[in-house]
C-alpha cells in the first residue's frame, strides 16, 4: 500500500521519532489494559453493583460495631463485598486493604486461619454469610456449630433448587464486643509466644489481654469502703476517627477495643493523656483504674519521615 509505505517512511524520520515512540507506547498500554480487563475484570450490571437487597439491609441495620464474614469465593458475595459493603457502612472481616499496617493484620489472620471459630470470635463477627449449599459445611466444625444461633435464608440469585434460598446469613451466639472490660493481663516476651497463646484454647480473651513487655502499666489497689458498683462498659461514640467510652471498674483493668492497633490513635482518660496498648497481637487496649473512666480516642494519621511525625 503506497499510502502506508509513505506514512511508515515519514514516521521513521528523525523529527517524527518522538511522536512515533509515544504512539507505540500508547498502543502497548492499550493492549496491556485490554489483557488485564479480559483476565481480571468480570462484567456486572449496574443494578448488581448499586442495588440493595434484604440481606444488605439486615447487615446495615446492625451498624459498624459488629462485623460480618463473607465467603469471598462466591462470585455474588464477592461483588457485594467490593461494592455495596463499604458504601453501606457494613464492617466486614474480609475487606482487603483496610489497614495501614497490612502485614500485622495478615499475620493475625494466618495464625488463626485453621480455627474459624476463634478468628470470628476475636474479630467480633456476628454474622457469617455463605451460599446456601455451604451451610452444612459450617455445621461440620463442632466449635462453629456450637456457636450458631440461627440461619436466615436470602435469595440473591437464581437458586440451585426450587423454593431454596441461594444464600444464608448465619448468626453467632457469642462474639467479642467492640469494647470489653478485661480484668487481667498476660505478658509474652516474644511475638511467637504471643501468637502461640492467641491460639491456645485455654486462654480466655474476656479474662486477660495479651501484651508485650515495655508498656508503662500502673498498679492499682482496691479502694476500701462499701460495695462497689458492677463493672460495665458503655460505647458512647464509634466512628473511624472518634471513639468515646464510659467504663466502670471495681478493681481496675483494661478496656479492649476490638479494632486494629495503630500508634496514631491519641488516648485521653478523664481528660489526661494515656498510653495506647497493643493487645492480643493487633487489637487496642487502655488501662483503667478503679472507679469511673471516660475514655476518648482521636485518630490523626502521621507519616514517619526521617524520625519526624508529619500529620
């Protein structure tokens, strides 16, 4: 083709080489994007990506102080997880890239990977959502089966059998609350020892928090006097950057916050600065003295550059 021949000759002229290279790189990028789209992007309807359904409404109504765990290998549930969960403020254990410290989170998840019952309890998972046909598999784990309170069916897509819901939301009887008053602590010298204790069935998370040495802990003495008020924790405010908790403790202890530790959380107790403790490997805790404690936590992300903390 004479026209293509002249165009090719012109593109090879020294003055045209920059434009030729730019066009070649653009074509290469287009090919790469097309390959990625073909391999990793699954097309979905706008309704599927933005619509709601009874399952999502039920999970949203519980707020973000409890979590859900989703069978991400199910395409329908994975689509909901990647789109509507965040938009509807549904807290989920399986949302990736939810942490500034992903290595610590991955270690925690991998440590408990073979013990779903312990993982869901420690992570505060109230509901587990699975395809309907996977429900019998959950009941095969004695620890999980013993903690199942109920299972509600939801039809999110065409069911495999008539009159059978396509998915199930399984409610757990017991799970660690967003804020818990824990009376005791255990010190583990190494991270390996702490992770081993984390998996130990004999460890009761409501009785002791697991800590590494080095925290500036105080020793409290029980006040003399009449009968003490019962221990309690009241979560007043919970947002991604602000937390307020009212705690009442007869003997002192630790308020465990069921969320990932980050050193940029600033803590005050009764108006005074307090130390944020890294507890149970990746959770947060603060030590409280006997009596009433007003705990406020405020998050401001800092970037650590050359020893400086830059907001």
